[in-house]
C-alpha cells in the first residue's frame, strides 16, 4: 500500500464511521508501510483521528444543544492536536538525525 500523508489522512477519515477492526487494520497497514518517508507515524494518525472524532462530537453537541457533549468534543479535539503535534515533532527529529 503506497499512501502519501494526504492520502493516508483521507483514507482514515473515510473509514472513521466503520467498524473498529477495519480502523485498526487500516492503521496497521499505514504505519507498517514500506514507504515510511511518505506516511504519518502512529501518533500523527491517532492524533488526527482523535481530532476528527472530537470535532464531530463538538458539532453534534452544538446541533442538539448539549453543552456537555460539545465540551467533551473540544477536549478530545485538543488532546488529538497534542498527540498529532507530538507525532510531528518525532518525525522532525527522525528526519534531522
């Protein structure tokens, strides 16, 4: 499987609503790809997934007027950004070495 960063992001977002095992299989395929220079590491992928799930919760909370769900979505989105940022930093360090 040859996936660039952009294609990997689109692939993950397409299957987010699918069954859990499919998501895990997709993550393993992306992370274990022989084209490591073109793909995201585990923290980047998981962080971006958490961002997307958080955004969905946030928007759903706004739509139905549930402040608690909206807040949980904002927190999950922020956690995802931190994890993705950590993954980005790991990649930068890896490239610098």
